[in-house]
């Protein structure tokens, strides 16, 4: 593992020493603010995205993408690396491409919560905006693709160090406490301590994946296999103790179960229907059998199955463009944070319209849980006053009973101003 990282550092250091005049730089500066009517809370901040490509010659490149972010509270990791990599195009052989370093890797054809796009962990957010749904945490990895012919290729992914989803501890505790109610635990008088065991990922025991992709008629298709671990932790053993003063002490020992994911991706058009595209990702997930053992304060144990059988996840959609209007419909079986028996169905709808002069783009997003009927609506508009400036105003509101899938998103308004360079 240390040799792998050292090699990456040496390669990237060589990139930095490349000819400075060859830098291809781009990025943006974004000022944002949002107000939650439910919590009466105003959040604001600014972020700078910066990316640069450093050509070393016609086939080798260095890539750097960074995010510098300030916000008024919970400003975790203000400087974030999105990608730092060394890349070869038609290198080291004419039929191969590769990237190595801290990578963001995209698998899947769906543009809404793909169930096979699980190689990169994600930061937790209740926001359902497109920018947030696309945010990923980079991982140290090698991504290598071999072009078998003009139609088909074989891609190999290798990751020698485990990186988990980022979920703030207070959010983890919010999810955990309701599950303790059947055992008589009072959430208001409970101290929870969570410890985690990382999986044994190493240079010789990596997370890895294979993907074969190509074309069949009017459709691009891919079959993939991923061997790795869940990126969020799950309780393995919980010990509940009732203290003399009437307080509850809860010690949670959690870990990351192993999983295999068999994926199918497709994207294509239908003959005779111009502007229509079908997209879909289907994942068959085989988890490690995982039991949660709860030790009760009065003695005895309760065994709760977390994962015991394989299950399906999917994102199936259609998008259609005509004139200045774009519509996207999708059926989602599971979201980023649902696994196993918690997987449930959703509907997704998006429509936007762009004005003739290209300055205005009003839009409407809707996500509905088919399980409990809870819904989130997002209504807004983008405004482009000048070539490099974008202003986006969004109003969002959710409906649903307390404890429903989407009812807790609440009501709010957000403003974003972006300058691209």
C-alpha cells in the first residue's frame, strides 16, 4: 500500500514539474445560501472548484481537481481533493487507457441514483439537488481500460485502501436511536458511543471491479462485477446498560459487511422517436450474512438480521428533448442509503425549459416514495445574465407523515450564484 501511494506521489510530482505554459485550467466560484422554514436556520457559504490538466506529451497527462469550501457551520474538510491523478490515453499501448491516483470513477448509465455507481463513497446530505447527488469522495485507485476492438472494451478497477461514506456522527445516532425504542430505551436520556472496525482492504486484498462494455445496435450496454464492501457501517453488537441515575448507556460496535454487485447498464434510442433516450442500471447485490446482536440490560440477547439474502436495486428512466424543453422520468428501486430490506421504490420527475435567448431555464423536480407517499418538490429557475455567470433560485417543500421516507426534508429556499472561469 505504501509503495502504491509513493508511486502515485512521484508520478504527480513529475506532472507538477511539467511545462507550466501547457496547463489547461478551469473552474468556478459559487456563493450559496439556504433557509429552512422548518428549523428557522440560515446557511451560507462559498466554494471554489479548480481543475487543471497538465499535458506531459501527446499521451500522458496529470489531472488535479480541488474544492475549497467555507460555510457558516459544519464546515467539515474545507479543502477537499476531488481528483489527483496521472493519466495515459492510448498508453502504455495503443489499445489501452489508464488513470491512477485519487480518482472519481463513474459506473452506470442512469443519471439518477445509479445502483451500480458504488465505487466512490459519498458525503451525507438531505439535499436532493443535482450538485449534491453528484458529489463523491475520491479513492486511491487504478482504473485501466483495454479496447478489444472498435465496439467492446474491458475495464479493470483496483483499490488497495478502504474509504467509507461520510456521515456525521449525530446523524448516525439519529438513525440508530429509533431502533432502540422496542427495548425501552429513552432517546432523550441516552448516551451512545459508536466504534467501527474497518474491513481488511490492502494491497494484496483490494476492492476490485470488472466491466465489459460495448454497443448492440442503437444501445450502449455494459456488464459489471464489483467485489468490495458496503460503504456505510452497520451495527454488529450493541450493549444496552441502564445506569442507576436512570440514564441509558448504549455501546455500539459496527463494521462494513462484504458485498458483491452484479450490474447491467444500458443507454440508447428508439428508431423513429427523435430526442428520446432510454437509460437503465440494474444491480443484483449479494451481501455477507450480517447479524446484529443486542445485549439487553436485564440480561439475554436478541439477534436481528441485517443482511441475510440477496436483493435487487435499479434505476430505470427515459428522457425526451424537443425544442427547448427537456423531460426526465425515472423509476428508482432504492436510493443511495437504502440496502437490503430497507430498499423501497421511488418515482422521479424532472422538467425544464430554456428561453430562446438562453438566459432563463425554469425547472421542476419531484421525488415520490411509492411506499408511503411522501414527496419532495423542487421548483426554481436558472438565470444566465452573462456568459460566465449563473444564478439559481430554488424553493423546495416536502410532504409526508413523521418518520416517512421524504417527509423530513421540510421546506426551504436556496440561492446560488456561480462564476465559471
